[in-house]
C-alpha cells in the first residue's frame, strides 16, 4: 500500500517508475533460473509450456537446452493437444500457453497446424475457434466451457500473437469482471483476476477496443483494486502461489514501485526458503522478479541473446525416511455429503501423496486415482467417486480446516493433522 507520508520528490519518482528492484537480487534470480532449467532434466510427463515461457523471458539463457525443450513441446505437447481436439475436448488453456511458448521462441505460428475431420488449420485458427466456443457457452450458461482463467489465457495468447481479439470475446471477460464472476468455488480467484488483467491490458494496448473503452478501463481498474485488496500483511497477494501472476498483472498495468515492492520482497523471501520448488510455481514468479509480464512476449525479438547459463553438476541426494511417525486422520466427504474417516501413521516429512498411498495400501477401503497437470498430480477419483472438470467439480483438500495451497505431491506432513478431501463444485 502507498505510504501516506512520502517525500514529494521520491513520490514523483516512484509514481512514474514501474516495479523495479532487480539489481540487488541477481544471485537469487540466477539460482531460480538454474532451478527451472534443471527441472527440464527431471520433468515427468508432458513438457510444460509455462516453464519454457519463463525461461525465454529470463535475462540469461542456455539456448541449446531451450531449443531442445521447444522441440519436445512441438512433438509431445502438440500431439497431446491434437488428440484432445480430435476428441472434441476443450483445450483453450493449454493451447494458449503452447502458443505463447512458441511465440517466446520467435517460432512462426503460421507453420503450426492441427488436423480435425481431415481439415488442417493453423494453431491460431484453432485457438480462435476454441475462444468462440467458450464465448457461446458463456452466452448460454453464463460461464465458459472451462473457466475464466483459461478464457483469459486465450485472449492473452491471441493478443500477444498479433491477432485482433473479437470484441464480443473480450466483452464477455469485461462483463465477468464487472459482475465479479472470477471465482473458484466460493472464493474470488486472485490467479484469474491477474490473468484477466494481463489479457485486458493487452487488448487495451492494441487500441482496437475503442467503442466501449470506458468499460474496459473500468474493468482494469477493478482488477487492480481486487489485487491490491488481496495483499496480505506479509506482502503476498492471495497466497504464496498466486503472488507471481498478481505481480505480473500489476507490472503489465503500469503499477508504481510502491504497489508491488512488498509483494516482490515476499516472493524473494519465499524463494530463499524454497517455497517455490515446483517448476510451475517458479515459472510464474520468475518473470515477476525480472519485472516482466506475459505481455513481454508480444515484442520478443530473440536477437543477440545471452547464452551463459550453465548448470553445474549436482551430486545426487538420498533422503532417508524419518524414523519419527505422525498420525494423519483422513476424512473423505462425498458429493452426497456422506463422510468416512480413516487414520494412518506416516514418516514425518512425507508428502500427502505418499501418505495417501500408505493409507491405500492398508486395505481399509480407501482408494484413489490421480491425473497429471502442469502443477503435478491431482486427485481425480476417491473411493470410486469422480470429481470431473466437465461436471465442474474437484476434490478440495484442507488440513485442520485450512485449504491447502499446494498439491498432493508438494504438501509435506510435518505434524499430526486432519486432512479433509471433499468433492466440491465450482
């Protein structure tokens, strides 16, 4: 928040200067950059376009490794999107990230095609078609096929790729901001407001949204107000894992240094304590620490790039299970409201996923299936009941009544606690 008492000259300086405190933290930036690059060597499943995007927006590069990852995106991820399109599945979010990842490497987007029903069309044409489907679904059901986070990503990807976004498409997002529909469950979604802010700022910057420019400006002002109102006393906006995108959005919207300095310092503090060990988390905070946002992709030139990022050999570290056991109570709440409670003793420091695997192995009737995502595995089925995105449901995880901000493979069990797994609508 802006201080009420500031020296006049300093205030004038700060108000005209975007968030900028990079210089004194170059070692931390370099460390995060290397951690993200190293994650490519241990990446499981599909290559992550968000990771590629963050590497390309960084100051230092390992161009050979980035090129290798680009090729993986163009093969493995491309084929996965092709499969989803062939099965008529909505893919606007991952397609938008794929588009921006390619654009960040200055790849010619007109050479990237998908074939559906024997008709081959470019990536950008398919992305526009996906957005039209999402827009039509909003008109009928008052919500996108996917969610407003992915909808915002789609607008942003088209915009940074130089494609004029249909006014009807952007208007749906403006109206969603106006009516405060950017929620996840019962709570406002900081991540979604941040992505919407970047998307609408990009639209504003193109100058193409002139017939209702006032509504666009009002939506951007509301997004900025929502983000700043979500700032905690420790500087994080929303939580530790939404702050990176929130700061990116504030940077994109031209916030002065006073509005994001505390949040940048909160990210640095989190990074020094290894809060951001998940590659997806690093990929969202790293551009913010570079004082960049995804809008930077639009002007990326890929000329005379630094190529000095080298990974030092790392000795493998074997972590032995703790001999200390802690008791975890697991409550499963089905969509009907019926609940069942289990108990399992796990080594202190186990991940929640490891704890659930141990419980499953005790043959007490607890079962679960998981699926992969850019953030890592998530629960898709528990005790035979699914929570599917197509039904707008998910398994909500909490510990002693507090919602978890990390996934099942990242959250660590450090003490006895009650984990609640609840089939929840959104």
